[in-house]
C-alpha cells in the first residue's frame, strides 16, 4: 500500500494498490511530497515500511518506481 504526504498540494493518484510503479500529478497546486510503501502479509500484518521517498508533484505525470 502506498502512502503520500503533501501539505497544500492537490495530488491526484490513480489506484496504486499492488502496483510496482505509481504515477501522479498536481494539476493546480504543485509542490513537494513524501511517499512511503507499506507491505502487509495476507493477514494484513505489517511486514515492512520503506524509507521516505521525497518527490515533487507537478502538472506533469510523475512516476514513483
């Protein structure tokens, strides 16, 4: 599961569940954001959390690999 944090921006994300790559964009208010990936097992027990990945959300498609 992906988690995104960005104050004052308007990110638009498609459904990134179970995806290796997630695209997003901020059509009106570009700015910085931080993404994390949470990994759960089939019982929904948290197995791992990625380090924060800073990025910039713009009016263009951005990709988080």
